[in-house]
């Protein structure tokens, strides 16, 4: 039999990981029904303002009602943000992915009916944004700085593509095509068209996805135009605002927001630092990386690499969170990573995962897989509770219930909430978890890259199969069995995480091997069947921040494998800031099946500060005395699933 070469066709991946299947079943059994009930105003919930203030309607979402009003099935005014439709679209996308591992005829009937509703709400020319259709039809595309029109349609395009791929529903794809055609008819470089894009990037990545399904070159060209033209005319939004009226904000108090917030202060291709609204940055970068790959535009890819470097190496929290301030939900400056006033929005961590995935498809670089892993097990996963019905908008590294009494910290919540007035995060984390099978492998024309240690069975082109078994993230042994009946010739690249780069072992067909690490991967030639046994270094690590990070001076964060850990008041008496780890903390790991659905716990030798009992606010200095004690740490993703209380990631350290 003559050997052949593997193609880049997408593999079929079945997740077998106990850890992730628990979450994927949670999506199907709890998350999707709960979110559908919320969006249909059928759930008994409290809706919280994501900034910690009061919400104008504390019980209802109205997201589906807005679509029904636009479709003529109900009467009334639009409710909520102008992008309220996207809550429904991301939910639809999550449901679409769930069908690949859990067919559900009842859910399929709901989603088919939803597609019919969306089609009825869509205008004949393809336009669909219910706020403008219901309450402001004459203002279409006239206030792009804050309208979210292309952002909204972009999220449907993503959902429509996913639903079509999952179910074959042609109407779902037709809606997306009509939207893209509407946008193409109104935007672009030609005379008479609008020479700018939405203030919130999203359409760029959506058009790239639509191009890959339809192969319609206009969609890729338009995505490319939106990117290379962004920031070329920084005053465009200002002129639109003046023409539409400065006092006619669609979102209150947005007309005075700087160009930097929208990433239009300078041409995108010249930007060196991640700045402005964090979610917008990573959505923009996701589209840019995707379009760079599809077009071969090296300037776009170089811009992606610069912004990646800025985010990951100077502006990212140890958990993978991004966004240092609640003012604009934004990046600030290098190494400004405060723990008590940070933002780290769930959507930003989800978006950084998208960005990393696209970068990995451009280049086989292990760091991109490292960040996917960091987000999946820490920064993004923290956004959803263990019951699937409570969510974080902000993912802090320090929390205290008393923060709610301080307006500058009120966005830092110590318990996940039922829902939010701006509910972008709940359905965003749902669509990420339900599509986790798309994040295990990246297939290039040179190799199969296996970069996530998520147990699975995968079938590739020409009958090649890979089965990965492990108890990751709790255990450090990963076994690969490659079955290759047709003797396909390819290369298998296995990511060696940065946290294990200095200590790992590999056996191939039972024989120990010493293999070089090339940009974070080891490589094996595949010509027939083989087995690989990888053992990673799960030593508990004490991490310190760059000395430029003022907030973390003299502190350490604890990590084991991919998991960042924290101390929580549920396990340790308050006040947590009075503890410090011992110089020899004697960190010990054990798995505790009795808490938090089963997690690995770490115990540490520590000391607690002893202070004189006094009512005085200030008193003369006395040397600190320390009482030996111990601390219990749990994985960061699992905090705030028990009683309300304090939490800390960064801990003081003796002699640090």
C-alpha cells in the first residue's frame, strides 16, 4: 500500500474527559434551558448591573421579545442595550455546538422556531438590528461609534454558520448571507459607501467564518477592508455624532469616549499596544489573525503579533484575565495590574481564547496553546458557576463582600449573579464550553498539533485516529494511541506547556525518548500506528510577578499544572490579607472529592498576623508578631460556589 499525506480537513473530535464532559452536560441540561427561560422572561431571577449599580429592570431580559416586536408578532418598544439581540445569537451558537455531542429533538424544535423568528424579523435587504427597526429606523448606520449594528449582525452570522453546519438548516445560512450582503452594499471603499466599521469589532471575524463556508470573495474582501481601514480616519465617528446630534446617545454618556477606546486613534496596522476596551481589542485581533491567514497579508499578521506581545507579556493577569480598569472595561498601561479595581471581563477571556486559536492556525507556536489552556482552566471558566445558573461579568483576583459599599469597587462581586443588564458574558462562556472539541487539535499542511490535554477520540482524514486518555487537569500522565491503517504520512506535534518545559518525559511505543522542544512543541513522524506516553511536571509552583507590577510586590501566586489557585474565606478565617506563606510553605496537594464537585486542594504552611486589640484607628508602631497556621487553596475557577466571603490569588510571602 502506498503511503499518502494527511489533508487539513477538520477532524471529528469526541470529548471523553470527565472534567470537560461534566461542563458540557451542564450546558445541555442546565445552562441552555436556563438562559432560554431568562431571555424569554420566564425565569424568576434578579438582573444585576455589571458595574455594581442598580438595573432599570431587575427581572426581565426582553431579548426574544425584541425579535418578536421586530417580526410583527408583538407590539411595544425595544428594551435593553442596542445589542440585546446578541444574547440570543450566542445562545443559538452554543446550542448549535451542543448538537454534535448531545442530540436533542426538543431543543432542535426550539432552535428551528428561533431561526424562523429571526428570518421574520429580518428586513428584505438583509438588515437586522431590532433597536433600530423598532425605535430608530431612520438612524440606521448613522451612529456607528455606539450602534453595534455590525457587531449584532456579526454575532448572528457566527450563529447562523454554526447552526447550518450542525443541522443543515439552509434558512439559517441564508439569513447570514443576506446580512453580509446588506453590509457589503452599504460599506466599503467604493464611492457612496460608508468608509468605516462598527465601533465594536466583531463583523470582521464573522465575515471570515462566512467566507470559509460560502467561498464568496466579497465577504473576505470586506473583512480585510474593515481591518486595514480602521483608524485611518479617526474623526469619522465624530462627524457622525455631530450629524446625528451629540445629545442623541444610543448608549448613555458614550459620545465623549476617546478614539483609543474604539481602537481608531491611529491606523490598526501601526498600533503597537493593546489599548481601549479589552473585548473589542481581542475580537478585532481574532478577525485580524483569521483574515491574515486567509489572505496571506503579512502586515496584518505582524500587527497581530505586536498586539499579542502587548497583551500576553505586559497586560495580562496570572489567571489570563485582561482589562485593568472598570472605566471603559479597558487596558491601561504596561504592568498596571491592580487586584482590587481590575475588570477581567469573562468575554475578554473568551475573546483572548478565540485570538489564540487563530494565531495557532497561523503559526505552530506553543505559547498560543498555553494561553488557550490558561483561559479554559482559569480566566474564562471562572465566569460560570458549578450549577450553570450564575455568572461573573468581572473576574477579580481579590474580592470581599464589603467592596459593594465602595462605588469604585462595586463591580467586584464576591458571588456570581443570575444575569446582567448587559448579558454578553453568560452566553459567551456557554458557546466556548460547548465548542471545546474545536480547541484540542490544529491541523496544518505540515502537522497535526495536539495542544490541549483534553481526553478525546478524534478521527482525521483517511481514517487516521488519535485517542488521548488522561485525568487532566488533576493528573499529569497523558497517553496517545495513534491508529493509522492506511499508513498516512504526517507529523504529530505535542505541546509541552511552559509550566512543564524544564521537566517532562516521553515514551514512544514504550521506549523513552529525548526530543527537542521547538517553539513549544515536540514532533514525531507518523507513518503507522504508535503510542505516546507524556508525563508533565505537576510540581506546585510559587509564581512571582515582574517587579514593575506594584500590586504584587512581595507576593506569590500558586499554580499546579494549568490551574491557578486562590484562598477563600470558606476554608480560611478572615481577614485574608493578614496571612503570609511561610518561607518553606511545604505545599501539599490532594484531591478532595467532597467539595466543589471534586477538586484538587493545596495546603500550605503559613502565619497569621497578630495585632493588639484596640479601638484606635491609628497607633504607635509595634513589631508584627506572627502565629503559625495553615492555609487551604482551591482552584481559582471554582471559587464563589459556596458561602459568600473574601478571596485572594496573590499572597504575601515570608522573606519575599
